[in-house]
């Protein structure tokens, strides 16, 4: 469980000050969570440990499926912990330094996401909807809710997507199971991620980030091989 942290705008470690002053957005929306948990995997029947470093939130999803984006994507970015990994496989070329586990969300009628409820707070005194929602300090956020490895998932090798890690090899594990949120919750996320200043004198709102979402542009000439991990669905049928 993660306590007393919230999503904010993290500056890339490679962010040039000059570019930032010129208005180039080198930051990204995320939550630093170092020390809050680890993921454990087996490789050649030996344990590999990846420590959780960041949560990243994207509207709309960075991943596309048959050309379509999902409404929201939560990425759990991990870094390999060589000290806690079996030393005989630490230097394996098959083990990337970074691992990201991705959770996809879609808007659905009569559905609500507990995750969204945990990360968003509402200022009920604000009558203007554009000012009512912001990211909250979470009281308790349990990420285990998203992962059940009896469910199918996609697995492939690529890279990161921020200026900090776009050149670094990264293994991606993308849940095939889709989580749901309400249309109102989607609106709350979009308002919170824009990050605003309100001028009481001018009665004006200035948005600083992502008025149209923060998903990345898909590079049309880039291709990677995706391995689909076969498993069984909830009814026990092969998928």
C-alpha cells in the first residue's frame, strides 16, 4: 500500500533548463514511489526482483489496440534490483534494467473506479467545475488490486516513453483485462491533470499542463514484435 503521496509533475532528469524556460514540456505526470514495493518474476526458475519507482498516468493510453487508444493508462515503472536477484542471471542480456506493468481503463456506464476515488479530491466550495478537482494525497493505495496472473497479458520489449528513459530498453507487461471508470471520473482526471492557476482579479484560469491529454504520438514507422501470453479466462476457457 502507498500512503500520503499524490500524482504531480515530475521533471525529467534530462530536462534542460533553457528548454523549460522556453515552454517546452519536459516533465510528465507521475508519482515517485521508491521504497513502496517490488515485483518478483521467475527467469530460468530463478527469482528476479524489480523495485517499484514511479506511477505514471496517461490520458489517453499510450498503447493502441488495432489503432484505438483506451481512455486511461496507469504505468507502474520498476527498476531491476541486482542485489536481490540471483547473481547467476544478473548480467543476462534477456533481462532489461526496467520493467513497466501497464493497466488500461475504459469508460463504462454504471461503473466506478476505486482507484480514481483514491487519487482525486473534490473542493465542493468551488462552483466552477473546472476548479473542483485535483490530485489528492492518497490515504491508502493498494496496487495489488490490478494484478492477477491467472489473467492474460501482453509482454514485449521496447523502451521508456519519457525524455528520461526513452532511450533505455524496457520490458512491458500490459494487462489484457481492462479496468473501468465512470464518465464523471474521466472528467475529474482531465481537470486535475491540467494544473491551473486562478486569478481572482481577472477571474481567469490559466492551465499549465496537458489540456488535450498526455498520451504520446505513435511513430508510424516503428514496429516491435509483441508476444501474447496465453492463459485462461475467468470461465476456464482457453484464450
